[in-house]
C-alpha cells in the first residue's frame, strides 16, 4: 500500500477545497472537490517498524508494521489526517514526534478506512482548510473505483421512529464543523498558554530582501505580494505571485521556501495571484516585488 516518497503538491485540490468552503451546499463545487480529492496524492504520518525482531537474511523480505496517526474529536470520533503538501504537513509536526511520512493515494486510504471500522473518515489538512470526507463517502466512492457519479452525501443513522432528519448538506457541514471546532479549540488552548507580549511582524526587511533576490532569478515572476495569514490558529506567510501563464508556481514556491527559510520562523506558501485564496491579499496590499521593464532591476 505505501509508496516511496516523492515531492507532493496538490494545487488543484487546494483550490477546489477553497472554492467548496465558500458554499458547502454548491453541488458543482462539491463534485470538483471530490474529483480532485480522488486524483490527489497525500502525505500521511505513520509509524513504520519491523513486525518482528528476528534478524533478516540478505535478500529476504522483511514484514513491516504500519500504524497511522489518528486524530480524535471531542465526540470521540476517530479520523485519519491527510496532508496535501509539505507546508500543511509542517503544521502537524511537534517536538519529539517520530512519525515517518508515507505517500498514499485516495484508494490506499479507502482500503485502510474500509478495513478499520473505528475510523470515521479522513480530514484533509486538519490544521488548515480542514475539510472532511466521512466514512460512508470514502467507502461509497472507493467501492466504485473512484467514480463519484451519483454518490450522495450519506445521511447519518437515526431512529426509524424519527419522522424527519437533517439534509445531506447539513450533515456534511456538521461533520466538517466538528473537525474545525476541535482544531480551533486546540489552537485556542495553545494561544491561552502563550506569552501575551505583542508579537513583532514576521515580515522583516531581511526576509523581503531575500525574497526579492530570489524572485529576480525567477524570470516568470512579475509581481509578488505577502501577508501573514492564520488558519485555525496556525500562522504562515501567504505569498501571491503574478507570473507568466506557463510558470510552474509549485517549483517556484519550493525554491523560495528553500532559499528563504532562514529568514522566517513561519512557513512560506506561494499561490497564484488570481486564486481565491489570494484575492483579499492582492486587493488590499501593494506588491513588495515588481519586475522592472526590459528586465532591468
């Protein structure tokens, strides 16, 4: 089931999640989200160890035991966390943790969820957008080999004497709200324990200089905007890029994160300036970097 690690980013899924969150009752956005979720590859925290202590002989296959990280909401429901990229995964890391990271497809996750009845579903980016695929959805789609045609949002079980129940959209929204609230409560607790001193701006002159130097080497980048953002209490720096149509923003983002990591304590996340996530930033802020005419800087 697990595969060797490869660089993983899921810009289509991240954008589909942002659109779906604007209106959880929009069927077209829901279908786009589900399709992107099925086609994505995920980063999954797990503990991987040998199944026994016997010494393996050269060339002999070794049986491994895999235990996935599981999150529990206040109601006791268990969910498997799945991350779209390294930036979201970093939000999950805590000092002293020894989780390894596996790359898994939706069908890999489906097999695990189906074989473990206690798992109530999958939370994508639990410390970020936090959208949930509940167990009946995962199994219904997986049983059909990834086909989302006519797969409804399943209703929650209720007593047969109850004349009416919540709509499918209300059930799904409630499931997702449970996850978001659990994450929000966790971050609120952290904030309450933190020092109350005013925090200096994470966008320092040194960071801006490093970013400008980096973008000067990226000929496809025309403008760049930056602003601290917070999702469920987790802070990061959102960078919106206006670039040439064929520019590989994922590759540019990886280069920027690697080259400027020493200048920021917060993770850097690059998105297209035309994306929904960047709309408020682009409309309210001036670019900190702008490519000069004829390539002169």
